[in-house]
C-alpha cells in the first residue's frame, strides 16, 4: 500500500504507540500499515478497536474510581 499523502510504501506491522485521553497517557501495541522510517501509519476500523477498548477502560476509571484510588489496567474491567 502507498501512503496517500507522503507516497511512502506502507507495510503491515505492529508498533507501540502512545495515546492520551482525558489527561492520561497510555501505550498500545497498535497494528496498522506503517512506512519503514516513522509511525505515520494508516489504520483500519478493525485496528482502531484496540485504542477504543483502552479508552473505554479509562472512561470507566473516571466514572467508577475517585482520583485518590489507585488504578491500573490489571484492576480494570475485562476488555
């Protein structure tokens, strides 16, 4: 696949990408199509389900835990 903006060749890969949501940062192993030299990838709707699941956990944290409670993904609802 060719990147529509840069013209770079994209190959299917999984890369660790950092996201932020509501002031919290998280990293995910993000599948997508990436160029060889950077993370300027293109993602399918299926690929985007992965950070979507993490965002649901963060929303649950904000809804169900006070800011003083310790939270990590091991005590979050099962994805």
